[in-house]
C-alpha cells in the first residue's frame, strides 16, 4: 500500500489534488458497495444536508444525495477493514508529511439517477477541524456519459475526475471548491474528512 499512498501524496503535492487508482482493493470495494445496497434496501440511507451538527440545512436544490455514517460500533467487518486502511494511511501521512491528523469521519454516499451536489467547500464556517477531503469510488464499469464526475475548481478552472471503482481523490477541505455533476446512473462512494483538533 505504501506505493499507492506515495502516488496519492505525490500527486497532491504536485497538483493540490491527490489521485490514486486502486486505493480500495476490488474485494473491499465490492463488500462496501454491497453494504450500501443493503442499507438502501433497508431505507437506512438518509437525505444529506449542508452544515454541521449545530447548523444543518436540507435543500435538494443544493444537494440530493443520500448518506449513512460509518462507525466501528456497527461491528461490520468491511467497515472495520476500511477503518484499518485509513488508520494506516493517516499514520503514514503524519509520519511523512507531519500533518498532525488526529481523527476522521466517513459516510457512504449514494447519488441516485438525477442527483448532484452544487459547488461548495468542505470546511465549515463555524469549525476548522476538517483538513483534508477524501472521496473513494465504488462504481464498476463507469463510462463517459454516466455523469457524476467530481468537478474541482483550481483558480476558477474546472477539472473533472471520473468516479471509477477503487479510485481515491484527496485535497484540502478549505482550499478547493468542487461539485458533483448530475449523475445519469447510480453513483456510489465513501466520502470523508481527515481532521485535526
């Protein structure tokens, strides 16, 4: 995994947007995708809002995805495997880049056909704890025309990232505005943030 970690970190250093293929193995991505489908069938995915616990706004004209927070308390083998991977990455990131990350939070994300998330930043106005944003994709066979690309703006210039299975995208939460373009098929990911006190 260190090779993939280095690819992600090096591309972030070079371009302010870290991208690496196969961050999630085919096996782990498949199990996490199955988890999302099970949660969806059980009506456990909830409409996402904007803001944090103290200020939450649900506006389907801004974002229309549904989410479910991951938690070790669920005692789900594959969520725990994912958290083990994140622990390894955070340790490596702190050791090599001295980032001072002390925690994280992640949720499953599903964009049903016709869903989107308008241009935004991931840093809350009333809290600066989110330092890095991470999106890991769970979409097998994504092709051009399926939509749902992540569009990141650097100095006003858009860059589209295809939401392909196993790929990770990594960037500073307070620096780059981004949006999820209209999706024409169901689009799934794990989305989250590395945090520092």
